[in-house]
């Protein structure tokens, strides 16, 4: 079994979108962008991102960081993970 399971529905989730970009932010500032696969429960439609690569796509010290974030944002493919959110 490699796919996530929805606890509420006892159902295996299905891959909804490959290569979803997730920017990790602390105090409103991004420092890493990761790529993962987005899965969705076929019953309640809740979605999760999992299946991360071994390394982030980019980190702030890389010159490519701003370009990657801009491209993923324009493509509507970027979500933000606020690590300091409760
Ligand atoms: Zn569900």
C-alpha cells in the first residue's frame, strides 16, 4: 500500500495532481519550495500533499528561488505551508 488512506471514509486516496509546489514560510517569509503529489479522497474530496522528493526544489540562497516561486504561482500550482501557524 503506497497511497494515503482517508481516516474518515476508510478509503484509499487517488492521485489528483503530480508535482504540487509547496512553499514553506516562517513569519511570512518563504525559505524552501518542495514538490509533492496531491491526493484526494474519492468520497469526501479532502486533499493532502505527500510523496515528497528527497530535497526541496529550491531554497532562498539559490538564484533560481524567486523564478521558481513566480512560475509556480502564475501556474496556480503553489500552496503555502506556514510552519509557525497553529
Ligand atoms: Zn474521505
